[in-house]
């Protein structure tokens, strides 16, 4: 992964995320966090949001998944919060 003027490039998947991508993902993560607070079917929510989780995460060989929640010096807190919440809840259902 390398950084080019407000854009992260993931070499292995050739995915580019710019600031707008981060803002969109941050908003989606915020909505997902709110939905996880409702006490209905957690496994269905895990299934619904697994693609979002994968899209905001990378997994370097031999290391745990890491949330892509920073762009330059900007932090997208909802991405961080969602990734942490998803991993915690998912670990209970495995």
C-alpha cells in the first residue's frame, strides 16, 4: 500500500480510495453501528455488513485485519468504531 496525494493505493487489489470514498464508507459505517444497537438478528446483520467490513480492511500476511480508517492525517472515526464493533461481535458468533 502506498499514498498518493489524498489517495491510498492497495497494490495487492489495485483498489484506490480517495477522500470521497472514505467519507462514503464512514457514513455507511455510522449507519451500520446504529443498526447493530437494535436487538434483532445479529447473525443477519453480520452477514449484511461483512462486505462493508471487508472493504474497509486489509489483512497483511501473518497479521490480523487492519481497518483503513486514516487518509493522510485525517481519521475517519466511524470506520474505526465499526471495524472494532464488527470484529468483536463476529468473534462471538464464530
